């Protein structure tokens, strides 16, 4: 019991150290692309030059949404209707017999997680899929593991557990018919299906 309490204390201390380190800002980060230091007002977004001083509550920057409207001016429904941009990619692909996310997939999911966290009226269903190889039961379990991998990233970004639902279809709903690697690679996926309440 003493060993358990000691390990628990060290784990909490380690987590606090990681969070503090991750939140620390260095002077090098406060330099613009031309190498010139950014003043305190610009850092906090207090300069009234018409630009956004950072990410808004959606977790996305004030980039143009493709129709001349800044993303920060759009509601969640409008943002989800965009065919280009940060939220347009809603399918995460996996390697054969794996639920491990690639670094590229994690970057995509961090954007989605921030969006969900910043919009309480949004919910997302994560639909896990597998290719046809393996038994039906195995593929249902694999699809679930894939959906749970995606769910963890979204929750880590601040999404509420009430906003994120998972379901696994296994091999039952292929994105592409066929018995080739090309078809299988399209079927090993998790799809993010959004609902705006």
C-alpha cells in the first residue's frame, strides 16, 4: 500500500511537471516570421488592427473559410458545411490490424477535438470500420478499438464525453468494394459524423 501511494504521488508530480512544461512560453516563441520581437499588446491580441490575436473558441484560427467569411465569424453548422479547410477531412485511416493513429491523423483530430470542445451544441459519432479480413467478431472489436483511439484524442483536446459517441460496424459497411489492398486500405477507417443540436 505504501508503494502504491508513493507511485501515485510520483505520477501526479510527473503529470504536473509535464503540464507546466507544456504551458511554458519561451522568448523565442514571441518572435514573428521576420525575426522581429512581437510586443506584449500583439501577443495578447490587444492591438486593434482587425486581425485576431489567436485561436477563437472553435479551436481554429481566423482563416478564410473559402467564401470570404472568416471562420471565427461562422457558427458551427456553417463551419461543418465547408468543403475545404481544417474540418473537411472527417475520415481517419489505419494500417492493417492496427488501431494506432499516425502523427498526421493526430493533427487532424486535434483540430476536430478543439472544434467540438469550443462548440457545446456539437456532438460527433465515431464510426469504426475494418476491412473484410478476419472474423466478423474480430472486426467489430477492431473497429471499436479504432473508434476509441480517435475518441481519446478528442477528449484530450477538451471535448466532453457527452459530445462523443462511438460505434463499430466492423467489416459490414465498406467504403470500397473489392478484395485488393486499395479497397482494404479505404475500409480501415473511423468516420466522424457530426450533429449540431
